[in-house]
């Protein structure tokens, strides 16, 4: 399943909407995605599943890239 992760660049940074970035990650569930990103020094705000029409909409954007994490 594909998940969209909203995050801040620094784990010490206070979440501010204007500085929020996104990344797409494959995972079994939200916990799996959070575990995969645990080693990175980022502040995860929100993780949401991307499927169906929402996935098709996201894939139409040029910045759509799935982060490859083992």
C-alpha cells in the first residue's frame, strides 16, 4: 500500500504548515511506514493511505516520487 507522509525537515522544528513537505512511501500499514522513516531526522506530522482516485490524482503531479526504503 502507498502512504503519503507529511513532515518537517528537522525533528526539532515546530510544525508550521508553510514548511511542511511530503513524501510517498510503500508500506504494509502506517506503523510500518513510521518504522521505515525512524532512522531519519524528520518530524512526521501525519501519515495517510493513498489509493483509488486519490492515488490517480497524486500520480498526475510531476513531483510524485515514491521513496524506496527497505
